[in-house]
């Protein structure tokens, strides 16, 4: 009887463990990795006012990080780049994993052939549900084309070949739930606090999120190809507002994960 009871307890324990959401462990958020998109020889997209995506992303990253360090004293903020330098996408993930981050936030700006296209959107890792989502991933992933021997580095991935996007399928599964929680908070803050047009939370295949072993989001703060949005983003106030809502989104996510009162 004792052997049967022991076997049953072991079976139940294995069963429950197999359905544990790994993204909920540990119940603490102490290290944030902030990734300013592009950099150095990779300027990213560019607007009519000559605002480069790489510079916008770095400014917002620094401002958001400074707010988090000021108001969330128990959080260590780590940047994947702190200057205008080119950092390979895989190195960003490696640094995030080496630093054992509890959340990874990558900051970018969007582009479109239509100057009317506007709004924010936040991506998490997943198969693209539309051509638009895939196009955003292909544009952001094109940074690897500036890297030597990129196909070998990224297991044969080619941003210009849609068929190779199947490589992304099995990554980030353990962190999908918490990535989505953070992404929804970002878009809610942009929509409700800044009255920005939110294009919602989406999924696509981003190399920079591919192998980060933590909840991860990629934020597109607006379209530099839209004159009105570019004017907002080029202003000091616009960048500050965006950084502030990223900080507050992370604060709310952290409080929720750690079961604190808001």
C-alpha cells in the first residue's frame, strides 16, 4: 500500500509539473533588458525629417531605463547597446540570456509605403498571422544582412525567404503567456494614457526575440513614414511620453507578477 501511495504521489507530481507555466517562475522581476533597435551601420527606417530609427530607439531606451531605475529601485536595467553601435541580433539575445533577464523589451519605429499608416503595435514571438505582420518582421530582421555569414549564424534563416520562417516555431513557447501580458499592458497604456492609435498586440517572427530565454516584446512606437507621427516622435515631449508609458507598463507588469497591490 505504501508503494502504491508513493507511486501515485510521484505520478501526480509529474503530471502537475508538466503543466506548469514556466513563464510564471520565479515570482519576481528584478532584471530588465532594454534593447534599442538597430545602431551603427544599421540606421533602420528613416522619416522625412531625417529622424533615424536607431537614434529614436536609443533615446527612448535610455529615458525608459532611467525612469525604471529611479522609481523601481529593486530592478537592474541592462542595455544591449548604450551608444550608436552595431550589435548583431544574436548577440543581443546572448547578452540578455547571460544577464539572466526577467523581461526583454526591444524598441523600434515602423515604416509603410502609405504615409497615412499610423499607430503603435507591440509584437511577441509567434507565426505571423498576416502579410503585414510578416513584412514588419522581415524589415526588422533585415539587420542580419549586414552581418557576415548570417545564414550559418542563424541556422539557415533568410529574412527574404518566407519559407525559412518555420525555424521560429518552437522558441519562446514557455514565455508566451507573460510576453502577451506585457505586450497588452504596453498597448493599453499607449491607447488609454497617450490617446495613440493602437494597432494592437501581434505575433511575428523576430530574430531579436528568437532565442531570448525570458518573456520578450518588441514595441513599434509609431510610423516614421507618417508626417504627423514623425513630428510627435521627433519632439522631446513625444519621446518622453513614450518612454514614460513603457516604464509604467513594465511597472504594472512587475506588480502583477509579484502579486503586489497597484
